[in-house]
């Protein structure tokens, strides 16, 4: 983006973030799969579980530069405190928000997923929890999207619309898929990019 003020031209650049990578895992531990493929991991309980961050070989950090206030984004992570991929109630997801949106340097929203509940199928867990966590700031304004446990409106990531519809705020990372055997799953796309320009006179 080029901005011309008073005859002076300034170039402000922003980079897009890196989407996550999903592997088809037939073993019990997704942690081992990501560790073997060069991702940044931190072991917790034993060799088969811990935290995996979206930092790997060939990874780049989304940064903004050319302005007066420049900073880079953060990487999303997922932590599993139980080593079985099927025990999603042990999972914690860490989604970054952009600088200047919720706080000066951005923050990390952390939420837990559940096996099955009134608003999400097993493979749809995460969407409602992420949106609820984003709305639980200093001035909470909303809860979770409407759903019914008796109808077909529960979130299920086996449908294409769960991964295609934009529902995260600007610059905020999307949440990952839920492991569920024999069911196709989708992650949710992150928020659109944006540039904040503040004119000072």
C-alpha cells in the first residue's frame, strides 16, 4: 500500500499469516506426527503429548513494516494433555489476535474443546468455544452462535460451509479441526487481513 502525504510517499506493507497443516493420523498421538514433520513442539506428560505450534520448516511470520508502529503476528498452537487423539476434552487451542485489536500488542485466546454437547457434534467442537472466548473480554457482548440440540443446527465440520464461512474477526487465527474417526473434518479459516491507518495532524 502506498500513501502520499504532503508530497512524500510512504510504502506500508503487511503480510498474510500462514495457515495450519493437517495430517491424516492413524496412530494414537498427533504430537508424534507433528514432531516428526519438523514442527515446534513442547513435551508435557510423556513422549506422546504436549504442545504443537504452527512453527515449522519453511514457516514465515506475518509482519507489518514501513509504518511508525510495526510488529509481527504470533503463531497458533494446540496443546494436548492427554495423549489419545480421540480425547478432545484434553485439548487446548491457542489463537492469536492482531496487535491493536484487543490489546496493544495482541493477545492469545485459549479455549478448550469438548467431545459432544448441545451445540456441536464431536467433529464440530471448537467453533462455538472460540467465538465465546473472543467475546469474553473486558466488555463481553455475546455468547455462542444459536444452535439446537434437537435439530440439525449443531456445528459439524464434516460440512464444507463450516470451513468456508468467515466468522473470525480481522487478523484473528482460525481454529483447527477435531479428530473424529471416519468423519471428514475442516478447520475454520482465520479472519481477513487489515491495515489500520491513523492520521496525526
